[in-house]
């Protein structure tokens, strides 16, 4: 439902095809020996990637945003992209197999590692890895027991989008979407705020409670014991009375800001940029409580058939130019600080605008699991319960 | 007799022998012809369906959230024990009933006009008009309705221009089915469902009405029945199986749809959405399977009733 098709160009130049075939024969058993690559050999002629829509652009939507064509020319690896609209779709596709790489978010990456669908990445074969933002190099959503399972791609976060006509001064707290109150224009927020239509939003409620109700002792919004979880659900039940529609489709939310009188909501930079480009009175902020966010990692399938091309892509994916162009296109933050300087599309202020300095205030998506560090004895509420309880909350229970 | 048998050539080709062997054994021929489609239906279609349903007798491990492949009634216990699940079932069923009734009420006059009054050319235009929406993308039509019903959309603009904004507000103030705007209320979901599934009601009703012989209607008039009586006692009973046949479509399609309620309405989960989320997002296949059983049971009851009303004579 949320999948957009970004079809891969059918233009296959004959020369590349010849090289591809030669490489395929030459590589022989290359695919079978994928585990623990020690050197990057000759390319297999192609690489198959599962990615978020808009993540791998070859200039088909806008000519200036193209970080594929040059890679294909240089390496002879044709890039095949399969887009996926949700983390769960990505996990499902990787379980099916037949792909080399996936741009997994934090709520999918640990599942893929635990399910043994991805293999350890030898970062010594990726020369640019040392240039990756040190804050990301060993991030817990892709590094388990000191082993790297991927290369950081991009990150971003959920902002509080608000109508600048209603809020002359930016709101400072998520309370405008969680608690019934009068907004600065004198009218109630009832029916004029939105929330995200996915169980991971329970973490947003927990993040708000972390500072609004310190007595609950929430440390990590993805690690909640029964009491903390119950408090978050209670808050969301109150919120249900304020929210007339929950959003999950970015374009629908854009429309709701325009036509449904929505004045505040959790949102992405994408919607805010789009609305601002249409000269709508919309601003965005990370409130004092911080925000939830996502950090994506390019991960290598355990049975990748084209490991050499995959390693070449991973190297290419963290090249400063790719990273800068992608950040400008997607409204996200590069995982390589060098990308922030001298990129024509991103501009010198681009990283700052997209939130480079907010890193410490972001709680990055993780899949909630029963076994957790914050509550070692009684455990945490696992994700499948988040799902069924969020359905109940939306249904008014 | 013996001469006829002798006339058969003795050295026939294998194909001819096969042909006559099959001709002499019609049961074998039927068996051979039916086996492939029955295998398809039985293994691929019903087989996978029953495999899915069987999953409802597995359960998720409380601690790890991984499915345990052992017989257990835990999923069903949770299904019946959680009132939120009942909400979803009742909400979906009520919506399906409301949409079916509305579709029948709208479809009958249209179908009646098409069959009884429209000339040949008009009939073709009307058929085209009914079918045309089915050829355009379902998603585009639903998104278009979102704009039409929005708070600042064309419906409220129209109402305000005619100084009827108070009427719209009155409608939206109805508790439960109202809301801040048409596109964020049950009412909006209902309108769009009715619009989308209406052709599936009109077509069977047209088919049923066409089978009502004109002579019967004339005879009714000749015997002194008023038009109203003819309609109630002759036309309606004869065309009713068509309405029931159409209602099978509108009812089951509304019951299972998960796209309309996710775009239009107040984000309350319906059956299809719930299954989608449990299966896709949570990996809770047992619970999703349990939810899948619900529409099957509801439709089973519905079809039994429909059969009694003679719906399948008008398909």
C-alpha cells in the first residue's frame, strides 16, 4: 500500500552485459564462498538491493540526483533496486532471499541479525569506513558483540510539525499532541492534531513520559516494563480523543495539513519540506523531550550472490558525494561528516538544517524485545504486544 | 450386429484406440478432465487456506514472540478474551450491513430504470456509466474522495456557499458516526464504501429484473393490481434473489477491504487492516489466522441465508 515503484532503467548497455556474463562465468563458485570475504575481487556484473523508495536514485526522477550511473560505469556492476515501503516488508524480502543488500532501519536490523539473514561485514575491505561519523561506527543497531553487520547509510528523525499561524512561537513540548489543551489561537487542540499510525509510536509516548513523569523511571523508550508500558498506553488512549486521523502515508498527511485543519503532528522532514516549498505556514522543531528517529544501515545478505559488487556498493554508498546528494534528496543526515562540506545539492547549511547536531537528542528505532538490558529481571514488553495493543488503542479501547 | 463389429478396422492407430477407450468410459474421461482443476482448487487454493487457518491453533511464545508450532488454544483464548477484537469484528460487520443496505436502496431504482424504461442507446450509456469507474484505478478514486470529503473540500465548500453549513455541522455532530469532517468520520468511510461497491450491486439486480417477464407485470395490472401492489407482490419477490446476489458482493468486499478505512475515516481498525497489521507488522500469524476465520464464518452464515432466499438462481 505504501510501496512506490522506482523502476530500474531497462537500458542495459551491451558492453556491460558482456562483462557481466564473463564475470558470472569467471566468478564460478564466487557466490558459494560469500561468507567472510577476505579481498574484494572482480565484480559479478550486478548487485541486487532492497531499499527505501528514493534511497537509490539514478536520475530518473530528477537528473541532478544520480548516484548510480557513475558507479555502474566504474565497476561494471549493474544496480537492481527493489523498493520496500515498510521495515516488515524488508525483513520479508530478505527472508525470501535473492538479494545482496538491504538498507535496513533500526527496527529491522536487529531482527535480521538475530534471524541470521545478514552476515558480518569485513570493514577492512571498505576503505572509507574510517570516515564514517564516529557516533555511528559502532552503533548498537548494527554492531553486535563487536561484529559489524553493515555500513551506516543515512539517519533522520521524527519532528514536531506545526502551523506557524497558530503557533507564533514554536511549541516547546510534545504535550501539544498528547494532552488536551488550548492552543495559542484560543481554540482546543481536539481534532486538530495527528499521531503516527504504527505501533512504534508507543515509543514516542514513552519518550514524552520520560520527562513528563520522571517517577516512572523510563530510560529507553524501546525498553518498557509493564508499568511504564501501561502508562504509555493510557496516554495514547487520551490522545485518541484528540486525534481525528492517524497518519502513515506521508502524502495523506501533507493533504491533511492543507485541507483538514491539522495544526500540529509528529512528522518527517519530508512532509515539512514539501509543505514549505508550497509556501504553506508550516514549521518544525525537536521539542525539549527529544524525538524518536531512524538510522539506516546497508546490510549484506548471508547468501549474497554478488559479494564483490556488494562490497563495491557499500564503499560507494559512503562516498562523500553520494552521501551529500542523498541527504539533499531525502532530507536526511549523512553518515559521513565530510559530505556536509562542498556539496552543491546539499549546500553548506544542509547538514545542520537536516539535524546533524540533534544526534544526542534522538532515540533511534529499535525492535522492542522481551529480553532487555533496562529490566533484566522481569523483562520488557515485546513488539508483538505493541502491535495488538496499538490496534486496541486506535479502536478506542 | 456381428457385421457391424467386423466393419471396425483392426489395426487402428493408438490415438484412435485411446479415443474410443475414453468414449466407452465416460467416467474416466470426466475424471481425467477434472483432476487438474480440482487439484489446483484443492491443493493451491483450499490447501493454503486451511494451512493458514491451522496456524490459529499455534500460539506465540510469550517471552520471545516467536511462533511455537504446537497445538494450543491460547490464540483463540486471547481472541475471545480481548474485547478490542470483538470491537473490530462488530464494527466491520455493521459497516458491511450498512453499506449493503444503502447499495441495494440506490441500485434498485437505477437497475429498474435501466431494464424497464431506458431505450437501447440509453441502456448502453447507463451500462457504460456503471462499469466505467471499475476500469479506473481504485486507489485514485479513493484518494479523490478524500479530497472531496475534506474539511476544506468541495462538499463543505458547496454546503457553505448554499448557506447550508449548519446542516453539514448538524450531520457531523451526530455522536459516533460524525466527526470533525466527513473524511475523518464513519460517515465518510460509509459513503466511499457505498460508492466503490455500488456497481457490484447494480449488475446482478439488472440481471434479475431482466428475467421478470413483461407479461407477468401486465397480467398483474389486468387483474386489477395497482402499480404499487404489482411492485410489492410481483416485481420485488421475483427480483429479490438478484439483490441478495449483489449483497453477497457488497457485504464480503466491505468486510475484507483494508484500503478505504486506512485512507478515509477516523483510523479505527477494520477486519482487513487488523489482519494486515498482525501478519505484516507483528509477525503474529496465529492471531491473524484467527481473525481470518471470522469473515469466513460470517460469510458462511450469510451464504446459507442467501441460498434459502434463492440468490444463486440469479447469479
